[in-house]
C-alpha cells in the first residue's frame, strides 16, 4: 500500500512537472520573479494535489476541497496581478494550475492511467496554442458548421437510431446505415480540410492525394481543365491524377475492409497490384515532366453539406436492398451488372453494399469481384472525363494507365485465386 501511494504521489509530481515545463518554456525569456508560476511552482501544485488527495481516506474530502478552493483563489489573485502588469487578459495559466492540482489529487485517488493521459493531453493543448489559433483564424463558417453537423450526427442522432433491420431483406439497419454515412462523410471532410491546409503549398501530388479522399472524380475534372488551359503541364497533371486514383482505391478498400474485415485478402491483394501500377504510372508521368509545377489550388466543394450527406444516405438506402434483391433473383451475374452500372456514378454505395453482403448472401470472392467491377467502371468513367475535358493527348495516355492498372489488378486477383485455392 505504501509503495502504491509513493508511485501515485510520484505521478502527481510528474504531471505538475510536465505542465510546468511547458509553461516555463513559453515564458523562458522572462526575468525571474516576473511570472506567476513556472516549472517549480507547477510541480509543487501537482504534488500538493496529490498530498491532499492522500489525506482523504484519513480526514475525509473537506481538506481537499477547502485547500483546492484556497489555492485557486490565491493563484487567481497572483495571476490577476500579473495580467494587470502585462495588460494580458488570458486565464489559461490559472485554469492550467487548477487542473494540475485536480490531476494531482486524481492521480492518488483515481485511475493512474487516466490521470497520466489527462496530464499529457493538458500539456499538449497548452503547447499547440499558436497552431490552434492559426487554425481557428483559417476556419470558415461552412467548415465550422460541418464539424458541428458531424458531431451532432455522431453523438446526438446515431445513439437514437434502431439497431434492428426495418426492411424485408434484413439489410437496412438504421444504426449501421447511419454509421457508414458518418464514416464516408467524415473521411471526405478530412480530405477537404487537408486540401485547404496543404493544397496551395504542397503542390499537385499532395493536393490530388488529399482531394481523392473527397472525390477523385473532382480531382480528375479539375486537373483535366488545367491541362487544357496549360498543355505544358499535362504530364504533371496526369501524374497527380494517377496518385488520386491510387488513393481512391486504397480508401475504397480500407472502408470495405472496415465494414467486412474478411475482404482484406480477396480484395486487398488485387487492389494492391492496381495501386502499385498507378503509382508507377504517376512516376512515369512526373519523369517526363521537367518543370514539376505546383499548378493551381485545388477547388473542391465542402462534402459535409447536409444535402450531400442526406443524398448519399438515401442512395445507400436504395442500393443496399437493391443489391440483395438482385443477387437473390439474378445471382452473381446480376450483381456484377448492377455494380458496373452504379460504379459509373459512384463507387461507394455498391462497394458498401457488396461488403455487407459478402460472406452472407454472396461469397467473399463475389463481393470482392463486384467491388472491383465497380472500381473498374469508375476509373473508366473518370478516363472518359479526362479525354472529353482535357483532350485526347492528355486523356488517352491517362486512360491507358488506368486500364493497365485494372488489368494488373485482375491478373493478381486471378493468380491469387489459383494460389490460395
């Protein structure tokens, strides 16, 4: 028991030391005695909270509560005097000090893992002040609204949805359906934010890779337009599109395997071959391009608009039962045809549907093949966009690279099927 108390007090001291180092580093240029608290003070605050927490089993909770209140008042008074002298209205140091005291007590009375993690999180939040403020300055109202919508969808609406199927085929489970919608929309929103943060500074390749999380079709259309306006940059733009297509395939596979992990082998192996071929094609296009220009900033629509989310959810709600009905009445051939048609428009609904049906209504091999057919149709559709918008000299080599990648994927799928059979 004594050893456990010693370790918990050491943790309380370590939490205070960690937060104090961050606070002291921020004010390292200040003269001694000009700041309210530094490394030593925060270390003592953490230890004080730990000692008062250790007294609770013997003296009850009142000494801890009263000492915490007294400490908070004294520290706030000193912090107020410092703020008056420096014309600084920030209360961050006061809140950090009170939290350090509370975490010191929690380290002795509560879960040591949670206390340590909270201490690290506190220090990390304090350390990224400038980055957080810069992020907030760049944040638009539409992006903030989208983030709030994501939180509402996840923590307000999702828990209220039924977890039982509501359709005759047993595939429309509102909770699971909405969870998938959140997954796809959140992934797209991450890509959108990445383009906003990196697109103008990191060049075509990074912008295209991030943009593919939102829509590889939009990346293809954007770069095809740029290629028509700037023919000398067509090779770099083609390489960026190949990267976007490769990221799109990886994203598709990751989501499918998240829904049905058993697809990792039958789907992941051939997709890996296709992705490798696309990356080689991108390297070939970039090698032919001498200037490697940065191009223009990627223009992508915010994918987390409420209308976009609802349309995708409605489309998924239609495709799921349609896929099950088609596979039951027309067999695998009917599902493959449906995958080819729907893949021309959007690969996500049929991909998710096949992933859910794999191992149940259809075999895993048929599910993987249906997803690959949808991906093939999607790349063919994007190749048509590249040719029609960017012109034949730009689009035809790109379409050839896409077809070659698909052939490599099919060959790998066939060989893997023979080896694993």
